[in-house]
């Protein structure tokens, strides 16, 4: 399954992009201290994004981010279990 590596890399880059979009909204909404904490702790940024999905117009980004995390984790587990 050598095709899984480029697919998971692309998904990981998209996850990173979603993280950065939510992080920018976090900085704008809650200030520098919360933004720096969000940059250090990605789980905080993820949870903040779900909590403020309607306020900050993040519903689509959060659904995409969550779906990609789940699918990417599954594909990486599949690649790991098959020896790649």
C-alpha cells in the first residue's frame, strides 16, 4: 500500500491548515494569551473551535478538521498494521 503515504501526507497538511485557520480566529477572538496557549496545545484549539463554531463561523472547518482527523488516523493505523 505505497499509495497511503501521499494520501496521509495530504490529509495531514489539510489538518494543519484547518488548525491554523482556527488558531487565527482564536487569536482574534480571545487575545494573545489564549492564542499562544492554543498554539502550544492543539487540543485546546480544537475544543475552542467546536465550542465557538457558530460564533466564529467555523462549522465547515470544524467538520472538515474532525473528519480528516478520523480518516487520517484510520489510514495511518492501516498503513502501520500492514507494515508500511
